[in-house]
């Protein structure tokens, strides 16, 4: 799958987000090492802190479909999804909590997972490795001294 196809999957997924409060629709597409793709969306809640990010949603789907150890690449897109297509100029990057969750998958897989970030329009794309998005991340190895 090309970067463009993975971004298109994230943009398409975003249109199914439940974002009545922020009105910011986010979609995430995750590709496995063997080419399987799952998606997730943000799901907001009237009790704001109970909302779920698109990346967390997609990581849960990836875990069920092929296991976090097999995550190869992640695409994220966000913007205004109130019309027939996702729009917006600003490149959407994962929040801090989602960066931590992606880092966990990276630690499990032994790969520096690539995170492809897009604006709503899909016209601007920035690629990051998770290690650059969360340097000095806290992962499973940090717990080796736990009793």
C-alpha cells in the first residue's frame, strides 16, 4: 500500500468520527507488516475526558486483527468532516497519549514505527518516526526492575 492509499484510508475513516463537541474529525489507518489495514476514529463523549482518540481506536483494532507486534505504519488525518469529504489545512499529529500508545507498539515490534501525518485535505503530508515524536519514551523495558 502506498502512503497516499494509507492516508486516503485515514481520511475516509475520519468521516465516520463522532465529534459533536470539538467538530474535529480524526481518522487513523494502521498497516501491518503483511499489508492488512485497520482504521479507527475519534469518539467524543459529553463527559469530555471519556472520549477516545482515533489512534487508540485503531490500535485496538490492530491488536485484535493482527497484533501490535505487527504494526508497520500509521497514518493520521484530521479536520472538518461535516461535509462530504474531510477538509482542513493544518497537519494533524497524534496527541501525547497517542504517541505513548504508538511507542508501545513500536517497542513490541522492534521497529521505529513510521507515523504519516496529513492535513484534512490530504495535500500536505509530514512523515515522522515515533522516536522523533516521543524521544526518551517510556516503554516495557523501563519496567524491567519492577518487582
